C-alpha cells in the first residue's frame, strides 16, 4: 500500500525527498536511505503506508516514558524503515524485516486502540518519522477520538514537517544517541545538530523525555556523557533523561555496557538534572524511582514495569509540596 508523499521537490527532472536531511533522489524502487520512500506511477510516495510489522499493548514505561501517565498502558505499533544506521539496532527484526506485515488503515488503527482500552497510541519499534504520512493521518484521527499520540523517535527530520506534525503529538521520547558529531556522521549516518534543534522545538509542543543507549566502544565515554547531561540541563534541568545499558545486537557484538559506568553516570547526572533513570539493568538500587526534586522523597516506586505512586498528592510531593514535573492523570 502506498500514499503520496507530502514533502518533496524536483530538480533536473528528479524528485528529491524533503522529509529528512538525507535528501534522497526518489526512484521506482525503494532506494531511499530509509527504504520506504520512492516513486509510484512517477509520483513521490510512502511505499509502506499502513504496513504494520508489530502491534502490542505495552506499559508506558517500556517506551520509556516515566513522567507521562505513569502506570498506564499504551497501544504500540511499528512499521518498517529507518533513516539512521545504528549497527547495534535493538529492534532490527522489526525495522529491517520487510517480509511480514499486515495493512491497517488509520481508521482501523484508531478503532483497535480504542478497543484495547489504552489511552495512548505509541508510534515506535522502528523509526516512525519515515512513515510520516501514515503517522500524520493516524494522529489526527486519534486526537479526534480522545487518544494521546506518542512518538518514540530518533528526531532526524527536517524542521518544517516536524513542526507540522508536533501539534498532534502529546509526548515524545527522543533518542540522543551520542553527543559526538563524528559518531553521528560516521557511524549513525546522520547529524547531531539536527537532533538537538528538533529536541529544542519539540519541548514547545509536547512532553519530551530523552534516552541515551550507552554503547560499549561507541559513546561510553564519561566526558562525552557529561557534556550531554550539561546540554540537557541548559535546556531544562527538569527534563527526564533515561540512560540505558546496551546488549549485543544486530551487527554489533562488543560486550554489554559496564554496569558501574551507568551507575557513575547516574550519580553525575542526578547532581545537575532533577530526573534521571537507568534502563536495561535491575540492580535494586532505586535508579528507576522518581524522587522529589526538593526534598528527595520517593514519589513513584518502580520495580521493573510495576509502578506504585507513593507520595504524590494533586501532582505535588505530599511531604514538602514541591510540584512533580509530570503528566499524571489519564
């Protein structure tokens, strides 16, 4: 199934995709960098429109989102394609496998989400921004039906289409995959500055949390991670940052991230950011809990995906009254 593309230009009789900075020349086959955009009957199109590779009802903490309706469920969908080239991709079976899918129209998708009882739809698993036209159509219908829209994204898109989509989005988890321009360029095949600018834009429209997967031999450099942390704090010291442990996957086989590195990074980050969480590790040390930024009391206790609101009253710490920066009520 396909749908005409919304963002393209023409140069020397060639169609150029204007969705993301790769600016691919579109052809009759899926030769775009993301592998899902090309020409149909000579017209620029999204070739994977409505092709769904995965559907699940997840805990919202799995996205991960810890400050957006904590403890709720989210109707999660994935399709194909990605405009980055992470050799350690954690969802490569979904994002790179084009052979097993079903066609789900936007209307049907919203009906399925409503039937699930979840208050939100998450566009996730692969890179949702490369299925832009489908997301845009679904998001409008979802909002009309009273559902929240969530993007789990790498943030690599031109600002014009991103700005058009953001008014329909309620929450985002954006991957800040590295804080090194050379890593983004040489390994991930993208540009750090584009992602940083889109993070700055997104916070003006929706709830935003950031995730950094700390990958052995790529970004497990304390100086780099501290620079990332300082940049986040300069934007908003209350912004949520998830630092997660990598495990060997796809084309990358270096050993899993050293737990002690994550723990050291957590201590540093927590000294300048109000809300830092560790992922992909279960050490029982409270690094997944939410704490009051003023008095330090545990507000939300987490054990895996089990969530218990402990000390919250009307969105404030019940000990000192300090507000908790979160969207709490469905």
